[in-house]
C-alpha cells in the first residue's frame, strides 16, 4: 500500500490507511515502524479503517531535534487524525506506542473510543532504566546501533518462539536496522523524559484493553495484571505463548480477542 504523509510543524508523519468504517490507530514500539503490524492490520481492515503510523523518528517519519518528547509525538498524531476528520478512534499503543497513546489521552481524551495497551506500562522510567537508555544512546553515537537491535529484537519474543518465528524476528530486525541513528536517539530521549501517566490510564472513561505476554522478557505479566485491576472498564488477555509481541506470536488469537473488545468501544 502507498505511504501517505501529514506535515506537522514542518515535519513529516508517515502513515498507511486501509479498510473503511470505524477507525483504529496503530502505534508501534521502539525500533519498529508501521510495517510491524503486518497481518494484524490487514485482518482488522476487513471491518475497520486502520491507520498505522510511523511515530516521529521511526520509519518514514522525520524528527525535530528540539522536540524529543512523547507529548510532541502525540500532538502530531492527534493533528493528523483531525486532518482526516476522525472524531473518535480506538488508539492502540505497543510498548513505546503506549507511552505516546497515554500522552494523547491526557491532552485529548475526547478522541478516544477505546484504548489498548499492548505490552506497555504507564510509568515513567526508573533511574536504572534511564541509565540503560543512555548507554544505548552512546552506542548509537559510536555507530553500533546493530548491537542494540540484535539484542533487543529477539528479546521481544518468547524464548521458545525464536526458532519457529525466525522469519518474523528477522523482519523486525530489518525494520530496526532502517531506523536512523537520529531517530533512535530522539526516541530514547523522549522515553527518558516522559512523566508517569498511571492516573491518566486509571481515569480513562472508555474501555481499555490489556494485551499481556506470559513469557514477556521486558514486563512481568503479574505487574500488568495488578496494574489493570485499577481500570474499571477493562479487558485483560494473557497470551500464554507470547513474549512482548502477541500480535505477531499468536496472531489468530490476538485478532479474535481484540475484535471482541472492539464491540464494546464507544465510537
């Protein structure tokens, strides 16, 4: 499909639009792009309008070195949706995409018909996490970004899925390798600076979906289960055979569960 572009404050936001009907917005994670959604997006597009976006700094979207901030990322996405005259949408955030989604929920809750946290948390970075991100910034500056994605991408899958999903792992690595050095640094700085939005998540007045991987190497499942209990209108799905990427690791179940959730959303 052809990539489209929206210009936000002089910067390009790249996106794909497919299908028709009520709108679902897909926001990818760190070192990913709109292409990561693959069959998940195409299946949903049979019944909905899907807008898969390259978050600023990733894919074909550009960056503003003065604005490495998830608020700025979120505002660009909101303006894009306004330009398409979309009044309500279900916003899906995978990992880093969840941080951007919650920033948009804080600033523009009126556009939400529902929210989906795919393997993501609302918390700010702890000091040790910030230190890890700073180390990644230094590696990028040294021209060694491959050391980052060669570790991070496989870690995103359940350990016992690495062999059978090796093609998907390689696809994800290829996407990551295409992320510019400047884009990686931009995203890492934005994630380091983001504030805690736990209360934003708890206060959402729309249905909230939690996709949790039982074998997630990044976020312990119990942490997300405990967190979700504070959200009134929630649907929690634990994917028994997934790590950090349930929509890739268990695609059929991911589609079925998410479509059941969409029926409850307030378009």
